[in-house]
């Protein structure tokens, strides 16, 4: 078994760092901030994502062109993403350009100037991104499902925001968001590459020293609701798109491993998942069917998505419910359980094959859990799962009383 052994340390200003040495020519570094879309105020929908775009548009000492060219000119890559709970700014580069990358990431994170002219240009780009997303029902249905499942809470807001909210954003909004969340207590730096820890710590202390902790705690916005719905709409699509799901354990819940394994059995990436073997392979009703499980700090949700021809919709839904009932009613035999565990562990191992993905995962784990589980610990927790535990979790979350449906029918 390949084991990763990251080291965790803290800079003098409180920023947590997770470091993993990897003997590779290419290194990866990211700055992950606890400031995703769920922390936006009611009049800020989409602001975290807007900031992610605008953060590359200039700093106190660089114009947008120089920000974008600093790593690209030496063959590196600079990127960012926004999720419900975090913003991450990250880079990949050859190890001899580590100092250049660290200084640039620090400059972007701590000194972005948000020029008004660039802000206005970026609004048009994001409005186009929103229109593009509206043209993709297989993506849009997940956001619409979340909007209904977490109705009335920021978790239900679209990360992109709305056309109205994006048009309203100002430089003052961006600077206010940075002051609230881009602080050392809400920030984690992750690094995977062939640079010594001593050198990494020295450079980071220099580059990120200006980042300070926040003295006023951000108000909590925990989610306690449970909205159930069955909605069917019509749009001009060729296919019918369906999402079936409900609430699930948070990422600090002890039952999250059981839910992960159940979701993998039901409709994970493997070709032998139950839904794939039934709906796609046996009946040929759907080209794309998958189950997923998304976790947040205080809740989560599971879902089954498929696209199909209108004439197969009713039968496909019945087959999904049949598989959910089977997981509730019949515990896995010893051979099935062990095979499912080995498959999940294999998927986790494949995820470690990318140093870039590993760097992002380590940063997120430290930010949200304040710890990094070893592969051995994760495998052991999977091995400890029993058929009875899986049955109990299935009966808690897969019961029909807790299941919601969203169907986008074709006109």
C-alpha cells in the first residue's frame, strides 16, 4: 500500500501548512480559504466566485497581464476554484520556480487591488458563464436540486450567483469579503513537491507574513432544515434529466464512511455499480447514470442523476427506487461487503496518483478537519464497516419519506 506522510506546521502568523515531499520535477502549491458561497450575506450571492475571478486582475504592484504571465511565461499554470465552503488559489510549476510561484500566490491572495475597469469586464465574463451553465441541464439540475433541498439557506444559493447579483457587485464588496475571510486563521497552504520543508517554511514566512488573524469571529450559519419536494418542470431538451436524493451525513459525522460506501455500491464510478448494471447495461435506458455524495461541515446530501428518453422515465425511476429498497432491506453478504470495500479503497488509491489533486485534497482536509488521515487510517475505518451499519445508514437516509425528486422534462 502506498502511504503518504505529510507534515503539518504553522507559520508565525497562524497560517497552517501541510507539506508533502514528492521527488518530482513538477511541484504544486495552493492557498485554501474558508470563505465559500455558504458564508455570503443575503445580498452577496455569487460574490465568492466573483472574487475568485477578480483576484487575478491586478495587485498593488502588478497589472492583470503581469499576474497572468508570471508563471505562464515559465511553463507553469495558475488557477482557482470556488465551492460552497472554500476558495482555493493554486499553481503548478517546475520545482526550480518555487520561489516565483510562492511570491505570486501570496501577492494575489494578500494584495489584490480589484481595478474597477477589470471588475466591469469580468462581470460580462461571468454573465456569459451563467448563460453557458443554463444551457447545460445535466449541470443545472444539481444546482436547482440544492436550491430546493436547502431552501432559505445560503447552501442553496448558486455559486455563480444570479445575473442581478453579479451586476450589482462593486470593488467595495470585494474588499469587504477579503477582510472577512482572507485571514490567517481561515487560511491553509498546501504543498506537494521536491522542495525541502526548511526551504518551504522560510519562503512562506517571508511571502505570507503580512496576513493577520481576524479578531471578530464570523457568525455561524449552520443548516438545520429538512426540505422534501417532488418537482417536475419542462424545458426544451432532447432528454429528460432526473435527480433523486436527500440529506446525508456531514463530513464530521461518524456515518460518513458508511454513506460513502453505500453510494459507491449504488452508482459509483465503477462499471459494475448496481444502477449501471441495471439501468444502463440490462435495460439500456440511460447512457449516463451516477450516484454521488456531497458533504459540508454540518450536513450533506446524496443523489442519483440520470438522463433518459421520456418513454423510459417512469421505468428508470422505479428501478432507482428498487435498488434503494434493496439496500434498506437486505444486508450485504460477506463476499459482497469485502469486494465493495476493496473497490472503494482502490478508487481512493487512484485519487493519490495525481500530485496536483493530492495537494488540493490535503489543503481542504486540513482546512475543514484540521487534520490529515493517513491512508492506513482511512483503510482501517473502511475495513471496520459492517453490513449492519450499512443497513442502518441506508434505512436512515434512503427511506422514501426522506427522498426528493427533481425532473426536467423535455417539451
